[in-house]
């Protein structure tokens, strides 16, 4: 009986967690190269969010902007989304700094399927501002 109760609680908590994630932007744990491969398979563009663990605006956006259901749906439907941390992962630091011109966090870069930057911006964005960036990248 105790095992059945434990299993029921576990299943319920998994259901609640997956329901909460449905309204979030789905950031995949991929390298930039892997994101482009996935985007080609899915017929999507690529969105890169350069951020760091110590970035307060990044954390605020993670909790308030990327959880907006309307924005999340638009981004998940049209982009393969990834987060890259050039402070933690030194192997991407040079690309971030010199190729993608990352000068602050968060930095947002939207790529087309050819790997060309179609839009980019830096700094905290509200849901409305982020939606405008997404719309601009989709034009």
C-alpha cells in the first residue's frame, strides 16, 4: 500500500512539472552546430540566448519572460532555442566575443537556416519587447 501511494505521488508530481514546462520556451541542451542540424530537420530558425549564471537580468527573463505562454508558443513553433554561457564554457568564448559580438548579457541572436544573423539585441527585454524581436526575426 505504501509503495502504491509513493508511486501515485511521484506520477502526480511528474504531471505537474510537465504541465508547468508546457508554457515555457523550450531551450534545448545543444551546441550551436547541433541546433542548426536540428533546425534544418524541423524547418525552423535558430535562437541563441547568450547568458551567464550570475546574470540577474537573465534570471529575471527566465522566470518572467520565457514563461509567457504566447511568447513560448511562438518561439517553440518557429525556432530551435538554445542557451549558451561563454563564461562557463570557455570553448565558445571566442565565437561569442569575436564572431557574434557579445558585449553584455543577455544577448539574443536569431539565425536563419543559412546560419546568417537576421536579428540581434542585448539586455533585459519585457515580454512585449521580446515578442517584437521574435516578430522582426520572422519577417
